[in-house]
C-alpha cells in the first residue's frame, strides 16, 4: 500500500510537471529569521538553481505572486520581504541602508545553505542586491537590476531638486521618521493608490495585494 501510494504520488507529480501545473504562491514555504536589528520574513519554492527576487518600494514579496510560480518550475525562487516591508519588521536601529538590506539577503542565503544564486532586483531592491553583489561577489552568479538609478549617475542631484516634490512619495519618505510615525494603514493605502491607475497593475493583482497586506511589522 505504501509503495502504491508512493507510486501514485510520483505519477501525479510527473503529470503535474508535464502539464506545467503551477504552484500556488500562497502555499509557498515561509521562514522568518531573527537578525541583530530586524526580523526578516521570506518565501521560497521550486526546483533548480537558486533565483533571488528582491522587490522594490512600496511593495513586498507578494509582488512576485504571478511570475514566481512560473519561474519556480525551473528555479528555486526565493522572495524576501525587505526590512521595513511586508511581514519583515522595522529595523530597531532604523537602518534602511542598502548595506543593511544586503546583509539581510546574505543571511537568507546562509540560512538556506545557498552559496551562489541568480539575482533579479527591482527599484529599492536594487540597492540591496547591489550591496550583496559588492560585498559577496562569489554569492552572485548573475544579476539583473531594474528601474533604479544607481548612485553616481546624477540621481542624487535630481532628488534634491524641487522636481522631486512632484512625486509625493519621494518627498514624504524623505521626511525623517514620517513613515514610521504615520498610521501604517494610511501609508499603505496611499502607497497602493499610487498603482490604482489601472495602467501599471491589473485590478486582480491590486485586490490580491490589498487582501494580503498584513501591516504587522513593516510600513507596507
Ligand atoms: C523551463 O525549462 C523548460 C525546459 O528547458 C523550458 O521549456 C521553459 O521555457 C522554462 N520555463 C521558464 C519559466 O524558464
Ligand atoms: C547599517 O548597517 C550597515 C550594514 O550592517 C552598517 O555597515 C552601517 O554602519 C549601519 N548604519 C548605521 C547608521 O547603523
Ligand atoms: C543547512 O545545512 C545545515 C548543516 O548541514 C543543516 O543542518 C540545515 O538543515 C540546512 N538548512 C537547510 C534549510 O537546508
């Protein structure tokens, strides 16, 4: 009986692979690791070489709920909530530097015993991923950086110019402590509204994100 049930599970798994059945993002494995000044939550799933996806702001790991299961067919996909976001906590020392976030990513890799990974990073996540690659080049096999001007290309001048205030979020988050002291629900709703133009995110994806924003620890 045991063998038969093993066999049927095996055949079922084969059929799922053959049919390209996707995993349900909500069923992915979760872990939480306690670091010196922050508690980091991440999800992971899949088979094959590791692929670390680092989300931007104002987002969290749910950002990968559609693409994640597709990639997990061929990769072990790891999706953290970066410090201050999703189910990760705020930093006790208020350290949200790229360097600090980079150490969180390294801690996740260490926890999973991963010595080398592919990395894709978006927006704020680019700073963290770049820091990981600079500090631990041996840990990064290939890296793709999207939608984030790295320092050294004039961005610092742009954000200190009055033009920056045309984007409310740049101005808001430039005010020290404002986001932490603000009501998190308000902050999250403001941030999500940013995407509600129906152009950058579908209504289905938006309601998925809204339903699952936990607001337990992070800003969003
Ligand atoms: C996964 O690998 C298969 C076989 O190499 C390939 O046909 C498919 O396009 C890959 N899918 C993704 C999402 O990379
Ligand atoms: C933030 O964390 C980084 C990485 O651990 C560290 O190098 C830096 O000194 C910290 N900054 C502050 C202000 O604590
Ligand atoms: C990592 O390796 C250690 C030591 O071999 C092992 O105890 C641990 O279970 C491994 N962790 C994972 C997530 O595989």
